[in-house]
C-alpha cells in the first residue's frame, strides 16, 4: 500500500518510432510517480550518443560502426516506411503540426523527471563506443543491474 | 487469492506475424479469465482499420500515409520473408491447411471474449487516421490509460 | 519472502542480435536463481534448429520454408546493419575480441542452468518443422503453458 510502482524498459531498438514509444511510456510512468529505468542496449544505445563526433582512439572496425550508426536520436530512421529518410522527415513534420514533442526533447524531459538512463556496458564495448561519446547523466551497468530493477518492476517492457 | 489476473499488450507492430502473436496471446489469456487490454499504437493501429476506404477530409500528407499503410489486418506484410507479399500468402495457405484461425477472425474472437481494444489517440492523430476509419468497438485513449492498466498487470508485453 | 522469482521470455525474433539479448537476460536471471522459461515462437524457433539438415518427409512448401530459414542460431542475420551477412561476421569478430560468448554457447549455457526451452507447437507446425529437426532438451507446448508460467512471472518480456 502506497508502495512506489516501478517501470523498466529494455531499449534494444534504434528506430525513431520505437525509441519515441519507449520515452513516451517512460515519461508517462514518471509523471505517475513510478520509478523508471531505461536500459539501453545494442541499437538503443544510439539514442544516447552525442550528436557531434568526439575525438577518441578507435580501431578501424570501431570507426566503421561509429559512422554507420546514427549519432543521437534525431538521426534515427523509422522501423517502417523509412523511404531513405523521407519517412522520419514526414513524421517530424506532423509531430510539429500536432505539437507533439520531438524525440530529443522527450529524452531531456525524461532526465528532468529523474528517469534513470542506463547504457549496457557490454554492448557499448561491442559497438566500439566510448563513455565520452555518450551524453551526460547516463549510468553504465550490466544485465545484473537491469534484473535487480526488473524483478521488482510492475511494468517491464522490451522495446 | 481468487483475484482476476490482468494481461496488457502494447501492439506497436503492424506485421501480420507479430499481430497474430499478439492476438493469440490475448485470446489465450482471455480464455483463462484474464482481463486483457491491447493498446494499439503506431503501425499496430492498422490492425483496427476498416478494410474499405472511408470518405473523410484529409490533408495531402494524411492521404499519403493512409494509402501507404495497410487497411486492416488482412493486408499486412510479414516481419520476415515477406517477399513482396508472397510470404503472407504462403503463411495464410499453411494456416488454412492446419485449421489455424486467420488474423481477422482472431480479432473478432478477441472482441467476443471482451478483450479491450484501445487505439492510442496521439498516434491516430500523427498518422492522420479518423475515428470513422477504425472498426467498431474500439476505445480511444492515451498512455495514462495504458499505464493504469499495466501497473496492475500480471503479464505486460510490448509487441 | 524467499519465494523464487520467475522470468519468462517469448522469443519471436530470429535475428542474431535479438536472440543474443534474450539469452543474455535468460542466463543472467538463471544466475540470480530465477526460474526461467524461453518460449520460442515463429522465427525464434530457428534458434533451436539443429545445424545439419535432417531427413524428414515434407511437402514442397515446407521444404521451401526449411531452406529459407536459418538452421540454428549461428546462421542468423542481424536486425540492423546486416549487409548481406557481413554484419554478423563483424559482430562475431568483435565478440571474440571482447571474450563475449557466441550465441550457440549462450544457448548451451542456458540449458546447463536449467532454463526451460519451449518450442511453440502451433508455429512449429505452421513453419513445417519436425521434432527431429529441433535440438535435444526442448519441450513442445502451446500458449496455455506460456501463460501459466507468465501469469506468475516477475519479469515477462516479448523479444
């Protein structure tokens, strides 16, 4: 009774629309006083990348990965109807028309609402990312930390 | 003890196979006396569209979205092995052979079992859909309503 | 108090990266003494296929399905950046460099940790697979069995 509810999201996807769904649910849950954690792994990590290139030492393959993946949420494609980047432009236009928050603002809002943003250290390593390339305020952790949150979660989603 | 179990599904996907998985789980849960809600958002909304075009006032971009997206579950593609529409045909053929229910029947069955079908109003607006284009018996609501269901849910899935 | 926690995963996806995420979570949960079930359905069934062709009686369409789908986890593609099979090779190379377990080993580990591996009988039939083509130690069951596990689950995911 009166116990704080918990929401956890594993954000695996790096598609603009799916990341948007994740952050809308997270912000909604935070507004209803849930403790919320988003655990970013694989392509979902790209939502946390700074949008300008950062000077860091990388191997050839790590540089390739870095270039092929979107730098930040705003550069992501859609999971459907992407049409070589025309889809995201259309979606962003209609979002503007409907006064819906663009994805980078949804992420800012999540931070302000104390949604815990976690980057999966193992996949950070696999994709050759460096801590300096990830936005401020993000924690780095592993599957054990995720499970500790999720096993007491009321709403646990994989997106 | 004796409390009603709850299942909630966020149906984000608009792929025939994923929507089928969602409705099979929902119908199963309803058969086991769960209270079941499917919250349709983004491409998942297309499962709820009437299959004939409805005369409604739309902007140019809304008309485009309307044409590019499948009108109803039966016109959806597969998430894998779609092969320009040949994959869905093959799957439907083998489903028939195995007496598996086609997707439109699974949706009908869900309604008959009182599965609550919800369309996310925000994404209805974004994709330029109108209430008249959505099948009867669907509620329109937002993320707050979803969370109110899900925070007491036993099985919460994002599909 | 002291009650065993439960994790269930519906593994719908047949992408190397998503299957890897599923098995990493499953192995993590098993290491924390959760009872863990992975319910493989649709393309996720391919993770359970033996990697050599098995002689079984099949219809023409079942043979086609069998050939088009990957035989076992090691032959799967990526959900993103697959680049005609070059993506998986790159990922496997960096995994080796970081001493991360390849997917077939993660599946072996799950078995050793008594993760319950279930194949959805209905989709086994739909995709024209035979029990002889599925690896040892896998149970065959339906959505009812899944729900019986999931309704008491602490962490329930759809991947």
